[in-house]
C-alpha cells in the first residue's frame, strides 16, 4: 500500500498526498516511459492497450522510491490483472493481521 504522505526531495519543500503525486508531471512521464518500454502490454497476461503502471514496491534500500522510480520498482498491468493484484495484496494483509 502507498504511504499516506510522501516526503518530497529537494527542491520541493512540501509533503504531497499520493493521489496528488499521481498527477505530477514526473509521474506522468515515468508512467508513459514504462508503458512504452512494455509495448503497452500487460506483463502478466499480455493484453495490449488500456494498461496501468503499478508500483511493485514503495521502498527500497535507499528509502521511499517515489520521485526516483526505476523500472524494477514498477510493472505494467492491464486493469483486470491490476485489480487482481490488489485483491491478493488485500487478502494477504488481512490474513497477516488475523494471525
């Protein structure tokens, strides 16, 4: 799950909510770059067009990956696979909290 607030590195000096981050020119260009790299095809089922870019992780050894995403932080998925991914993630979170 994404962090509620993002620390924005210099030269930015404010915190940004995740939905607002997804509207930044940085994210829009990163998203477009990933879609082009993937040929606009889902990495899971291969469907072409209508794909979305999903953050595989929000953190790495350097901290929060937002504003500095690399291809290994992201995956291109069609809407159906993206929704299934989040459902699996949600169930895993519920199961881990129930234990």
